[in-house]
């Protein structure tokens, strides 16, 4: 009997195992991966730092290709310079030749050399990574780098004018140097960099600090406004009146429009020359002139918040409406019999019973608002004067405009930490609330 | 019941096996056909059979460039497809007009080693970055093989395409900032920025105009172009020949001060700091502005009767002078071949056509773009359509355009300039502080990139 019970509980674990594996794969793995990348100096547009390297590697494609050009340039240098300099050029050639022979002693490099050269001569990329990258020992990599540094110095001494053969050779040596992939693990270097950006200098926070402030400002104001307006709308469409179905459907329209599209729409509405909203604000004296909306720090931030409120209030209203419908009508009837005013009924019955729904709705919206990207990107691109740059926009610029994936991953981790803290906060309040209910 | 369960289990297992098997079968031929073009590149002769089949079907090339308000590039592609009918077929992908947004899409595709684009038009500021990152194919050997005389191309553009001694991008057309003005309002073209400020203020409102001057001042790449023109006009510079940052100078401060004076004046639109090219050229062709600073494409657009209200009522001139000289920001577009393209030989045919005499002629006549292929400045058909190409001042102005910093980390440098200058224009920091911050941040970025 006991044995059966044991196997049953194992079977139970077995049943939930796939779910746990899937959760780990889709939820935790990206975070772990981002954290791993954030520990590296990873820059996709830097030839020697475009991937995670834990050991020294030689990029055969670059090495072979550069070697072709070096041979030509050194030949030119030898022929065009007489006397002492010609001798020096020959000596440099000799030194590079020795280095090449030392490299070719390794079976891995020698066997790859010809196939790579063949591909390059046909203008084909070396897309096979095992063919392209060869592991190098630390000693050999050091020897290589030292030799290149020495040769660079000797060539610099030979250069007499800008862009002469020796000068070109120096540039090619830089290519040689970048053919070696060095380990680019930097630990918490990226985090230290951003910690510096958090500090306040001359009364102004650094870029990350500013981006975080902008994000929090946007999140708190937009979510607060959405809650108030959403609750009002939910109360309204919870009442029965003619055409309620139509109103309920119509209210969802802003939410159904893709954010990028509605952002473009608002861009035209806010436009200082032709925008209707801008003109209206000007007419009622809200702003000095219609151009202010998108060109000042205050104006552009408020414009973005307003566009977001317009778009996501329906979502809030929908969630709250669902909560309102779970409140039994009898409670209101009892309240009415006891002589409670409408206001009292709202504060004593509706709000307390709606509290869990409100908290869940707030959690959803806060997390959403914190990651705001598309609205800002389309409406202002982070400007003017970087006044509307949120943390997601900053991460986007770092990752996809500057291709700095190490730094970008670090910013993603910062977002992750903030989101986690917000979630924990909400869950604490929610959890306490539920526990209290149960105790009662 | 027990039996039923077992039978169900077996059935389930069987369906799984079959569906997996089916998947495997379906995938195989697909994979094969995808790999073939790539493997023909190798030395192995196993794939000789399919190779014989390829010439019958034209090779499909994907060519991408940013939004074109003229239709010149469509005509180039049509002409090329006609010439190479049955051999090569070029398909066009339109990208956003914002050059920064284009850049980000390309680098995302290239960094993943993708081959979805074969040929791509690049802004003059990208070749160094693309070359350093290994996205583009060096063209020297191809040029040598086909005996193309590069001396027939404009020097500034060739320099922009050259990085570490190799040419990575073929010059297509050149751009420089130019001043356009309404001939029905302005008699005497302003020669200096001071004169322009006076003229724009005095003539605002005439002939139904609303503004005196429009430019590009949003926090984006175009802001850097406009700023570089002011900086250079007053004798400043961003980088020197060795790639060292030399932006911190009184000349830079002076140039940017004039820029700020214009941006905050009452003769520009009140939302000038949201203006990119489309906003500014729309204002000009709608007849709303007396002056505009824009690229050469404004000429063809302004004379397009379908869109423009000012056909025949405007002319162009070099940008006004500062203390030192008149400076136009070097712009323009070049063409690269994706290093991972499956068809480099065919892609080179297309690049050769588009950037050669035939393609550049179409681009000049239908697009109003200034050629980088110098013999076209003597071509009668081109001159008939764009008489200003014969104007020595125009050509010399473009030839002497000042480049933006040539650097493999250009996007980072540009980002720094955009933010600091935008802050200065918005009045959040003084010009002196902006210049000091740019200097510090750019130097740090350059040091870090080594």
C-alpha cells in the first residue's frame, strides 16, 4: 500500500515536470542568458569582440585575407625605399614570415590555411565557424600580439608621410592585431559603468539615472490616471442603460489599435503646425504656443503620458468591469435599506470588494508601462534633449544602434531587477490582503 | 478498461512516430535546396548537377535602400532587369526614410550573418563601421578585375568608402547641404549666416509664407549634419585626420551659438526641434517657407508638379559662410555587397550597373541626385534636366563638402552629439557646456573602442 502511494506521488511530480521544464526554458533561460552576456565586453560591430570568448582564438579569415594585403604593401615598401629603410622593410618581412611559420607549425592552422584562402579567392565568406576560428594557446597568442606590436613600431618609424606604403602597412598591422580574439570576460565591469551613470554629477543625474527617473515618472503618472479614469468608465458601463453594448465595444477601440500606429496618429495630432490637439491646447490657453507640446521637456513627457492614457484606459476599465460584476447586487440593496448614501456605498462596498481586482490590474499596467518603448520611439525618439528617453529606449539604442550587446544586456538586467522589485511589492500587498481575508 | 488504456497509449505513440517521420521527410528536400547554392562555392564537385540547372532560372537578388520620394531607383532596377533578363532579377526592399532606423535594421540583419539582403545602399557614414564589423565585401579585387577607373569618381566619396586601405562601398550619389530660396521673394542671396538671419526675419510672411527658414533639428542624425555645417563654417572640427577628437574649441562654440540663435528665433517653425527632412521639405514645397537647408533631392521634388506648389519659383545656392568658409555636410549614399550574399558575382554586376554611368544617369535625371561619376557632369541629357550641375560653384561646393567623423564607432559619436546639441538647443545647458561634454564623452568612447 505504501509503495503504491510513493509511486503515485512520483507520478504526480512526473506529470508536472514538463511544465517546470517549459517554465525554466521560456522564463528563466533568457534571464540567465542576458546575465551571462552582461558579464562580457560584447560588441557586435567590433571584429574581435563580436562573440563570447573564453580563450584565445585566431580568426583565419581575417588573418589570411590581411596577409594577402600585407605581402603586397611590404613588397611595394621594399622596392620604393632604398638603403637603410629597404633593409628594415626586409627585416620586418622576415619577422612576419617567422611568425607565420610558427603559426603554421600547428596542425590546426596549417590544415585550414589553404581551404580558407581558396574561399577568399572566390569572394566567398568563410561561414563555417570551425574552419574560421582556431584555438590558440595563451603563449602563442602573446607571442603573436607582441610580434605585431614590435612590427608596428618598426613600421611607424619608416613612415615619412601620411598614407605612404609604411603608413598603410601600419594600418594592416592593426588588422593583424584584431585577428586574435581575446577572452572578453569582464565580470561586473558593465555594472560598474552603469553605477557611475546613476550618480549625480553637478546636480544632474547621469544618463541611466535620468532614464530611470523618466521611466518612473511616466509609469506612476500614466498608471494613476488610467486607474482613476478606468474606474469611472467601469462604473459607468456597469450600469444598465440603452446602447450599453455599443458603448462597451466602442470603448475598446483605442486599445485595439497597434501602439506604433496610434503613436503616429498622436504625432500628427500634437504637431505644432497642423496638429488639432496642439491647436486646441493653444486656444484654451493651456500652452503658450502649439509647438511646445513636442519640443519641451515637460510638454513632450506629458504628451506621451496622455497618449498612453488614451490607449490603455479601456484595458483598465475592462479589468475593473470584470471585478465589479462579481460584487453581489444584494449588498447594495442591503446598504440602501440601511440608508447608506451613494458615496458611502461606493467607499464601503464597491472599493473594498474591488481591491484585489484593482491590485491585479495595477500590477499588469505597472509592468507594462515600465517597459514602454514603441510609443516613445515613434513619438519623440527619446528627444528633445533626451527628455523622454526611457530605460527601454536606452537599451534599444545601446543594443541595436551601437551594437553593444554587453552593455545592452546589462540594461536589460536593470529592467529585470526593477520589474522584479515592483512585482514583489505588489505580491506582498496582494498576499497580505488575501491572507487577511482568509483569517477573517 | 485497462486494455483500452494500453491501446490508446500505443496509438498515441504511433501517431507521434509517424508525425515525426513526416516532419523529417518534409524538411529534407527543403534543407537540401537551401544548402546547394552555398555548397557550390566550395571546391567539392559533388553538386555539379544542380549547378548546371541554375543558369536557366534567373538569380534573385534582394536590393534594399531607404524611402525614395522620387522614382529613380525603380527605374534603375527596371533597366537592369531588362538588360540582364533571364540571368539576374533584382527585387527591391524599401526601408524607412530615417537613416538611423535603416542602420539599425541592417546591422541587426548583418550581425546575425543573414543573407536576406544582397546589395544595400549605405549612408556615407557607415562604411567604416560595416567594414570593421565584417558585414561588407571589399571591392578592390573586383574593381581591378573589371578594370574600373576609380579616378572618374569623386574623391570625397571614395575616401568615405575607404577604410584601412580597402574600398568597401561603391559611390552612388553625393549629397551636400544646400540653401534653397524663393526667387519670387529674394533678390539677393545671403552670403553669410548673419545675412541669412536678417533676410529670413525680414521676408517672413511675404507671398503667403509662414516661416523665414526651415532646417532639420530633431534629435536624430540630421541634427548632426546641420551642426557639422555650422561648426565647420566657423572654423571648428569634430575630429582631425588621425581620428583624435578636437571638438572643444572656441570656433565650435561660435558655430553652435549661431545655430542656436536660428533655432530659437521667431522666423523658424515653433516646433523646429521635431523637424526631419520630410517635415521641412513639405513646408517648403507647400510654399510656407522662404529659405530651406536641404539635400540636392529638394530640386527634383520642388519641381515635381504633382506635389509642389512652388514649381519654377525657387533656386539653390551654397550654404552661407561663417567666419571661415561656407561648409556643406558631406552626405550621399554608397552601395555595398553583403559579405554573406550567396551571389557575390551577380551582386557585383548590379552594383557596377547602378553606380556606373547607366545607373547614375537615371539617378541624376529622375532623382535629381548629384552623380559621383564625374563624366556625367558633362552629359547633355543630365544637364538639360538639372542645369545647376553645370554650375561650377555647385559642383565645387559638393566636392569640398566636410565629412562627418569617419570612425567605426560613428553611431556612438553621433548619439553623443545628438543628445548634447539637442540639450543645448532646448536651453538645458549652455553651448560651452555642451561642447565640453561632447569632448569628454567622445574621447572616452574612442579610447574604449580600441
